[in-house]
């Protein structure tokens, strides 16, 4: 597919530490990073600023201390809260010639096991934190019996920088390990080189209009995830831009804070997952909109989770009176294995929404239909490749597919990571795929998509496909239908997946949280079940095997805030959620059945059974349950993808999702 041209031919250094040194010398007094804290609900923000000179001094001081305690190539883990010390620690690890491991503090609820797994895999020689987090981190390391040097970056004196000479850092050497979400397996660290991150930051800046006029990056995404790290730390250092940051929890508590920062900084570029735009549209009232001017916003990147065209329309309608440009919304796609950014819609262009026939899409073809067609699936175009090469491939034949054909997204470019840390076989399978008729290695993303009218359309994850009755269903499509079926279901807190039924066939299950404020009489499980079953039957021709309605906070999420379908499925099969209602069709066998990608590799078989006597509401009477876990159910004859090999983290259109902790707003909770 066509790519955005790369116009950034600056003869600047090729590593972040060298670029930091350059800006400190060229523009020492200019602001580099501003951190905005909100100590109270009504706070307008307390600003802390680092100039390029000050950032360089602090980075050199911490780097000198790291160099005294570790050896070249050692891993240095960052267990810092969102703020200046995270940025300083990250750049210092790179400047010292060490490999940074961006992570979070141990007080992130529900993710202690993941943090322990990452530290066990990376085996850092040093852990960086702050004075305020020192005791928490020390206790965690002691509990996990992790022996390492512990350093509070804000306790390192400036004098450490005196006389320290930074080592030569090779552009091709590993700069940091970007650990994936780990929702299906032990987290894997993607090796990102110095050249990778600089290339990807330049690709993103070009794609989002930074070559055309001055910009400022504004962000609240966690810095330990790829999109926050690249857009809010790497990109500003690459181009010498101002980066304005706040804590994710401050956004959740009062989303208008984010929009105020956008209004206060002309040329703002910012990124958020789809849910954040919906949240702003619904949670920000007219009083907070008063005086807000958004006419100078350059780009609002929508990624990390499936981009919904309706969300872009709703967000623009909510803030059109504040001057928000119609072309500011930029659906994007990326993943950690490609550093983060792959494809992006250009700012200034309207969001491209494609209405496609659901049945044809399930068969692997794009068939345009009128937007109002009840069988339409609406997909957002994610633009063109950002200085990279993107192909849609049939992994079984390793050949490129044509426009409008669904296959696996393959990527090639200078931003593709070096591989997975200490995972040679997996690296070879994922990062070194061969595409027939094309030269070089290609990255297999594990994502399904197509190209149409010069746009990349992402249809789903290969490993998440729900295959029932020989038909493909994208889980996010089923989840959207289920969520809309009954008001008791909490927004974006549900998971659809396939399980093995007692009769040996595959069935679909939905686990959904009910809303926090929904009273018990308004969330009767039987009523919700009937509504969801009827909606799925009418819209998808799918008979639901089970619906589990569970309390808020029950469905597991990754550290980036995305619902973990695979872990939800595991917990469901382990009996942690409500059992199927008596008398419902399709009794579930609660033993691990084949996942979608495993089912793809089995030889074709056809099992036909009549439905039970208590068919679900809205189901077609007498319709057989036909399981065809085959090569034909998945478009393009897509071959099996072992669950242990599938790329895990999604960047834009797949980068960090909802932020990591929820802080109740005055008078209500987070969405």
C-alpha cells in the first residue's frame, strides 16, 4: 500500500542520548518537558518544567551513577511513577549504554504477578525509582527475592555528572525492552534498537504533520507503554519539541483536563484509545466546555483498541462548537514489535468509514453496502503506511493478497524491532517471515486486515477469531452488539470468545460486567441474557452458548487497560464466573477447548447436532450447530498461529488502552 513520504532528512544524531545532547547545546533554555499535576479535583494544574539544559544535566548525573553500578548491556528497570523521573531514568539508562526496561511501580493494582514475571525475564542489574516509591519498590523486590541495585533517581546529586564521559552507543544496539501485555502468556520483551525508536518517532512525526508546522505533544498515556513512550518521550527528543504530560489517573478523574492542555498548546498532537474519546464526549458538560478553544489542535491519534467511526463522529459533534477541526481525528494502527506506529490517517483528512457486508467480510472479502444496511460492519480506515511497507498476506502460501481481501498484516521497515528478548525460535517465526516475490524479512503481526482505497482496515486478531458453525466472527463485533443489547452492560467491559461444548462443537460465550450504578432489578441476568441472545441471533445469526453477567471489576485487564479475552476465557473455563443458566442450549464443557488459532490447523471436520429443547431467545428454530474448524473458515486459508508466538501488544489501533488506575470523579466514577 502507498506510504507517507519521509521528508525528515535532518543530519542529526541517530540515538536519543546524542539528540538530547544536541538540543541541550542548541536550545539550552527552551522548555523540553512540562509535567502537570492535579493535587485536588478543582486544581487547574501545577506545572513542573525541565529545560533541555536541565534535562541533559539530570540525565548525565543519573547515567553516571548507573554506569558505576552496572556493566554495558545490562538491563535497567524503571519502576517510576509518571513524571520527570521516569523520563530522566529512561534517557539515563540509554545514555549509559544500558538496556532500559520501562515498567510501573508495584502499587499498580492487580499487576504484581506481571511485574514479577518481567523482572524475572529481564534480570535487571539495577532498578530505578523515586524517593517516594523507594520503600514500596524495596518491599516488592524483597518479597520476590530479586537481588539488584536499587536507585532513587531524584536522590542522585547533579555533581555526579561532572567529568562523566558517555560511552559510544551503536545505533543498531538494543536501547530498551518493550514488554508486551502478556495477556496470553509470560510477557515477552521486544528488543527495540536506538535506530528503531528514532526511525519510528520520525515516521510518526511526519505522518501527523510535524513537518508542516510547529507542534507540541500532549499526553496522559502511561509512559511504560509503547505509544506513550514514543509519542511523549522519544518524538520530542528526536525533534526538539515541547512535551506536556499528566498522569492517566488525572485524566480519568476529570477528562476536561486533557482538553484544556490541548487548547493551551497550539499545534497539539495527542493520542488516546477509542474509549477516551467516547468518555470525553459523554462526561464533559457545557460548563467545562465554556472558554475551551480547540481550533489549533493538529492531530488526535486514535489507536490501541478497535477504532469506531461513530466515536470520531460523536467526539467531533461534542466539541465542534469549540472549534475542533473536522480532520483532527486520526485513526492509526501499530504494535510493539514495530516500535509502535505503522499506519496513520493524515490530519486534515476526514475519517474514512467503510460500510462492509458482514457475511462477505467473514468470508474474507470486502463488499461495500449502504451505511444503513442492517448487515453492515463499519470499519475506520487507518490511513497509509508511515514510511514503511505493509502487505496483506496469506500465511499459508506466504503470498500477498489483493485489495479488498482479508489476510494477515505483514510489515517491513527500519522501525521493526530486533526480536524477542531471549526467544530465538519465536523471533525467527515472527520477525523473519518470507513473503513470496518480495525481498527481506517481514514481521508477522498476527492481526487481520485488508487494504481498500489506499487505506488499511484492521478487522481483528487472528488468535481471537470466534469460529462457530463454520463462520468467522470478530469478537469486537460480537461485543459491540452485546453491549448495545441491554443498558445494564457496562461499556467496554465485556469479552467474547469460543469454547468447546459438551457435544464436541464450538460455541460462543460472552462475559460482561454490569454497570456500577445499575440496580439489581435493572440487571436481571435472565432478562439481560434474553436481550443479548436475541441481538446476536438477529445481527450475526449466532446462537450464544452462554452469557455470564458479572460484577464490575471482575473481567481481567492487561496493564494497559485492555480487556484480556484469553484470561477471561481461562477464568470462565475454570469456573470463576456464573455457570450457564439451567435449561439453556449449548451446555459448556468447562475444560480448555481449542482456541481460534488452534482450530484453524485441524483437518476439516463437520459435526451436526440439533439444538437443545430450550433454544436461545431469537434463535432460528431447528437450526443445526455445525462446527467446521478448518482451513476454509478463515479468509485466505490462513494457517495456524501458535498462541505462544502471536505478537501481543497493540500500538495505535492497538497501543495502550485504558489507563492503569481509576480515580472516582466528584459525584461519580470513571467510565
